[in-house]
């Protein structure tokens, strides 16, 4: 090693130290981590039916016809039995005959946490209509209904709508026969309702 090389050695050493210090500075850069935690809890679309009353007009007709004891003419009956979960009702009319009107007053309650709308009320099985002068809900029958749940009705959480299922057999009904029908009520979240 020459004298000139020895004289340059401190300068080279200084450059090497500065280079190492620069690299060290890259690794010592300050930083801070920010986070956003997102939690989405969804609501619940839920509805339940209930039965508020049921009956027929046998005694009223007997009274209007001058029957001294109208109760003796009360020979048929209607039963509206709610399932435990409130999702279905079994309606049974026994000993039915023409010209008597039977009804079942029903509630539809929004038991969920979001608003709902009634999308449809459809008779999916219907053997009664051909022998019924009136069969369906008041709104379907155009009978000047009270406040009802109809297609398009919106119910807020906890709100209740009501309607009457009405059955009135015509003289075309056969004796000793059984007629069946199934009615499905579809509810949807309020913002997904589509006009029929």
C-alpha cells in the first residue's frame, strides 16, 4: 500500500460510514398504522299472523226471518287455528251450507326489525271459488273493507294490519263435499316491493 493510498483511507472510511448511516436511516423511517374496523349487523324480516275472531251469520239470518229462538239455527261453525310459530292458520268450516257467510278476522304483524310490504296474497289452491259467491279477503271482494293488509301495504316494525277472510257458499255447492283452498301471503323488505 502506498503513502497516497494511506492518505485516502480516512476519506474512503468516511464515505463508507456515511453510506451505512444512510441505509440505516431508511430502516429507521417513522410510520404509523391507521385502521378502520367495520361491523355490519343485519336486520330481520319477519311477520306473524294471529286470529282476532271468527264467526258466521246463521243467528242473524234466523232473527231476520222471525225465528223465535235463533240459536237453534246455529248448526254450522268455523274454526281458525293458529300454528305455534304464527306462520299459518288452519280454517275449517263444518256443516256448511249455502247462503251463510263465514269469516275469520286475521292480523298480520311485522315482528321483524325492518319495514315490510305485502308483495302478494295468492290463492295457490282453490276449489272453493267455483261454488262460492264470496271467497277471499275483503279487499279482494270489494266489500268496502276496514283498514286492511292488502298488496302494497307497508308495516313498520311492531305495526299490525288486519283483514277478514270471508266465505259465502252459493247454491252450486254440493252436499256432503269437501272444498279446499290455500292462500299464501308473501312479504318483502319495503325497498324490494315491486308493483304487480
